[in-house]
C-alpha cells in the first residue's frame, strides 16, 4: 500500500518554527519528487515547495526565505522546515509525490498524504 504520512504539525506562536515530516512507503521513493501543499480555511490549495528526485528545490513566493525542503532517502522522508511563521501560514499541510520532477501543479501528483494541521497564533 502506498502511504505518505505527515507529522510534526501543531500550534506555534507568530515568529516561531516547526519542522514537518513526510514519511513515504509502498513506492520507489528515490524516483519521485515530493511536494508540500497547504490549504487554509476558505482558500484553495496552494503549492508551497517541491524537491525533485535529483535534489532540485522550488518554493512559492509566499514562503521563500522562510521555509526549506530537504529529503533523507535513507529514511524515505522529506522534511519542511518552517521558520518565521505568520498567522497566514495557518493551514492543513499536505505532502504529495510525482514521478521524477516537480511540475508545479497538483493535478500531476500520483500520491497524496492525508494532511496535518499547523496553527500559528496571531
């Protein structure tokens, strides 16, 4: 069974940090790009970062300079380090996988996690 399981969410104060993890199983992790998306209440889902199978990374303007993505292939896990958190970062965060390279669109994702809530106090 293919699984992507997010962890590390919770409540944090404005200006604080969290590290999200996305643990993958059931597919050839090393051949896939892993993305992070988020969806805030009343908003559409937003792609915020992606790391390709070759290690290349991309970031949305809304998070660049504050968030960083990294992978640990030995653990089949991708991390999202979130620093300088703002109230508008409050959302459910999802990780997703697509073959090889980041395409920038959620329609291209092969697998999705269930999401994890991040709440940033005002």
